[in-house]
DNA sequence: ATACGTATCT
DNA sequence: AAGATACGTA
């Protein structure tokens, strides 16, 4: 049974906040403006301009948000670290490592050590959003910055989905696919739009005025997707790690193969070499 | 008294 | 897991 309470301005609010896509989007927007580290509940609340939200609600959400983000960053660092070790081991500095990590940043410049670099300025001018009077949308199970997610999430591939083929160009991550949550960011540029997302409408709630357009389709990857980043992810290397490993191995085949990769059959190698007009193979030399 | 962050509870 | 609440601290 739903419990409703009366907001300070007279609107009817649900007892428990549903962090819908729209709400979360505003939240993230506010956090981005303030900087993830500097964002505090009161300021976020202010920027969000949403009724029926208390500072406590925001604080709680912020806690979860930071926690999720921390996990993601940790994984990213893990991937970067893996590649760095290999580079040190090989003594060469070739590029093509995990997620194109350069100077501690990923290619989008989002994942450098947070406290020092702070975060890039917001991509757009802050506009005070119109007030939202109700929270009646599907809960959102998507965490993190749209901008961060795009670079961080790829190695958290849901276990129930087939991994993307490494032979193909890397498709945009599935959680971006056609989601109203990231409108127009990819839909125009990326032909690859996996349709794995479960989409449905949020049913209108009787008796509650719909302040926001009720046509918001909610995206809800199942709870095994990227909220449980433990067992499935740990058992299977992340996509990013695999990409890094393959890229690395191709670049420097003389190094020991990482765990899990098998060397090609000699016959196959010889055939391939012949195909390329190489008939003599010099004796193997050790890397000094 | 108030806001914040974290831990804990439901 | 998500969101609320309790609690210690500044």
C-alpha cells in the first residue's frame, strides 16, 4: 500500500522516493555542475529544483551514487593497472592498453584521480529546471554519470548477454541503446543499437497529477546487469581487460601470454606466414 | 542547531 | 538492491 504525504507546497508526494530516469538525470546534472567531490545534498537539491524531495532523500541517493561510482572507478583502475604492469614487464611503451588510459585518464578524460583533477565543466549551461511535482516513474537502476558511464561501464557486461564480438568495432554499450535517458547522444551516430533493453511505460498513478510527461519510457536492465558487479564480472574478465589483453598481445607477441590466452598452433602460424610470403623464420631470440 | 558523511536498517 | 533512518562529527 502506498503512503502519501503532503509536501510543503501542498503537492502530494509518495512516502518513498522513486529515483526515476528523469529524477536521476537531474540529480546527475546537478552533481556534475558542482563536481562529484564537492557536491553536497543541499546544493544538489537546490539545483535540481524538485519538489517532494528532501535533503535526506538526496543525501541517501548521493551516498549510493558515490558508492556505485567508486566501484566503477576501481574497476577501471584495475584494468589500467593490469596493462601498466604488462608494459613495465615488457619495457616498452606501446599504446593500445586498457581503455586507452593515458596519464591516468581514459580517452574521455573522465577517470583521472578524482580529487586532484576535479571534473570537467558541465557540458552545457546550467538552466534551472522547471519544478517537478511528483516522482511517479519507474525506479531507475542506472547509476553514474552518463558521461562517465560511457567510458567506465564497458567492462561490466551483463552475464545474460553474449559478449560483443572482438572482431567487430566496439558497439556502444547496451545501456546507452536507445534509452530516453541519454536522448540523442548516440542514436544518430551509432548504427549499432542492440535492443536488449527492457522497455516499458510507467503506468500513471491514479490521483496523482502528472507533472512530467508520462511518456517517459524507463530503461531497466535487470539487476544482474551492472548493479551486481561481483561474481559474473570476476569470473569473466571485463571486456575492457580482454580488449587490452588482445591489443597488447598483438602489439608485442613476444611477451608471455596473459592467463587464459592460448598460443596459436605452429601450423597455423606457418601457414599464415607463407601466405604473406615469409618462408624463412629466424631463430627465436630472447628479449633482453 | 544544522549539515554532512557513513553505517545500519527495512 | 534501493531507499530510509540513525548516528557521529564538524
